[in-house]
């Protein structure tokens, strides 16, 4: 079990299943590469890093270091944290309900999946393929600015920005060296 304290004072934990505090964030190209390599990869296997086709263990994230994501339902912050024992947050994003219309040209699409949504999907179909899940859960699409400081949630049907996340704070392990 993991715990994380939010800046707003709320406490988040991973002991609930599904957890309202756990979210999965992947760059579109990470998911696309997994599907390209194995079109039958299931959502469950993708999230757990399991790949029987390629010697079982697989890291689908293409990041400088392993990370997890946490969501505070009280203040709506999203935390990117080191996925190591005793790790700490790397970036904190604060939700903003004031949608700022901007061109999304050149922005990276990301997938934002809550643990609750994933749980419901895998309970309904334990073998749901990642590609099928992503197609069924794409009413809201998320785009990350090139400098990774802003995320816009966009209604796919209307192309309107519903809300945004702005980088509130960041920390780098190299900052303490």
C-alpha cells in the first residue's frame, strides 16, 4: 500500500480497489507502440507491464524514470511521482475550469485513465484489448503542450476545451545533486 499527501491536506492511498486516487497516464505513442507490437495486448497486461509475446516483463512507458500518477478528488490535482520505494512527486498539475482556447497543433495526445474506469472495463471483459478500450473511452481526449506545462481535456464531438491542467510545481532528482 502506498500513501501520498496532497497540497490541499487530503490523504490519498492505494489500498482501495479500485482506487479513486490512482490514474494511468500514457503518451499516445506509448500505447500505439504496444498495439503495433501486439494488436491483441489486453488493457490489463498493458497496465501491468506483462507481455507473454516478449519474455513476459515489459515497460510500456518510455520515460527517463518509472512513474506513477495520483489524483486528488478533493482539489483535482494530478501528481506524477517516482515509482520507487520512498519516491517523491516530480510534477504537480492543478486543474483549471477556465478553458483557454488554443490551437492544439503539435501537442501530444495522452491517455488519462482512472483506476475506477479501468476496473469497470476489465470486470465487464477481462480480456478487453487495449485498442478496444481506447476506442470506447475516447469521448474526452487529452492533449499535452510541447513543454509539458499544460494539459487540455477536449470534448471529441465538439472539439471544445472542457477544462485544463496547469503545471503548478516540479522537482527533479538532479536538483538535489
